[in-house]
C-alpha cells in the first residue's frame, strides 16, 4: 500500500467534490484491506472534515492528502481549503461533524496553515492480526 502513497486530490470547493474525496478515501481504505465497516467510517470521516472546510467558506478549492505513517500501520489524512478565513476553528470543535470525525478517527486536529483552514487526522490501517497489506493485496513490510 505505501508504495502508492502519498495521494493528493483536489477540486473546486463545492459539495459535489466531496463525492470524489470520499471515493478516493474508500479506495485507499479498501486497498489497505480494511473491513467494510471501517472503509465506510473512513468515508464518513472524510465527508465530515470536508464539510467543516466548506462551511468555513471563502475557498476556491479543497484538497485531500493521504500518506502512510512511518510504521505503515497508520494513514495520515489532511484536508485543506485554499481560502483564508477568520475565526477558524472557532466553535467548530463543538459541532456535530467534529464530534463524529474525532470519535471515528485516531488523532484529529483543526488548524490554520498559511491562513488557510485544514483538518488533519490519523486512521489505523492494520488488518486482522496486525497485518498491513500492500497495494497488491499481499502482506506488506
């Protein structure tokens, strides 16, 4: 799996783009041999993160970056908007979307990078018995 990462996808900051971001996340999750329910939860987490960014407004584009952690057993995800906003994260850490995301993900954070809002979180990809699979479906190492 790690030989195909990092993956970066971006598109216009429109609700229609969320479908693409969710699809990419699900594809990477499936390639990591995650159980179906965890793939669906990953889709939900990406959707909630992207929705938080869209709600912040003032963006022309939104991007998703997925990369493997140094141990190969964790995905690191970053969703970022290119629009500068004020008051980020503000009260978003009390929002329903943030609660869903932070409950599903490993570590999660809202931050500003160069004045632009971003949401980062980790996602464990260790399979059954701790085996992490590579992009070809065989145990990775």
